[in-house]
C-alpha cells in the first residue's frame, strides 16, 4: 500500500520482476510493504534508494531538496546512495522508530530515535510539529498547500514551534501561526 503526499509522483511497472520490486518516487510517500526476502522492495529517488523486505516506512525526497529523509515505523530498511554511485553504496540501516536525514552535498547522515508519527501524520490529514524550526514548519506547510512561504528575519527563523493541525484551511493555519 502507498500513500502519496502533495506534489509527489510515483512510477511503477505493470508487473514487478522476480529479482526485485522497484518503484520511482519524486516527493513523499508512505509505504506498507509485504515481506519477500527473495524480491526486495526498492524505492528509487534521484538521490537515494531505500531497500525493504517487509516494513512500514516514509520517504521524503522532493526534487531539488538537498536533504532527503527516511522514517522507519516498523521492520528494517537499508538506505543506499543512488544506484549510479558504485562505491560505498550503503548510507544507513534503520531500525523501527528511527528518522534519518541525509545531506546530499556533505554526505552527512543524522539518525534520531524518536516518535515517528510526526513524520507520517500527513497521511492522516494532519500536520504535526514538535519543537520544529519555523523554517521547517514553513517548508512543510508550503509543500502541503502548494504555496511558497518565505520566513524573513534571522531571529524568527530560529523560533521553535509545537502544534498539530488537522484539516485547517491555509488561511486559518497562517492566522494561528501569526497569533503565536
């Protein structure tokens, strides 16, 4: 099963090969994959590939976004550099309740053990922020509502935000942000 977030696209073949089940993702998607160790499930993005044999996980890799993320809810996944990169292909192996952020240009990997719901709440129609920088909040809102939001001022960019929004209109959500 696959849930696609706003502004995302997923390509898949009419029939998977026997060797693997490969899909191509640009954007963000949440996957529930049945276990098949003989035919791993591969999510290929422009910058990373996620390999799973049976699991629930989220991949965020929007085009031109420098830090793709992988969030593992259940099971086990391996995160690999894009298929074109032959050497040192493995970036990380994740365990349940881990969130990984990969900086493409610096190749820095950050893995956090935490409640992963805030990263997958979008599939339930919610935006969940837990101590997130206002710049990250603005980016996530922009992706969800297909708008560009610019945060002006260095001091306000460092502001941390904690909130949960469910089915609010963009104007209501911005009004609530303004109040805080």
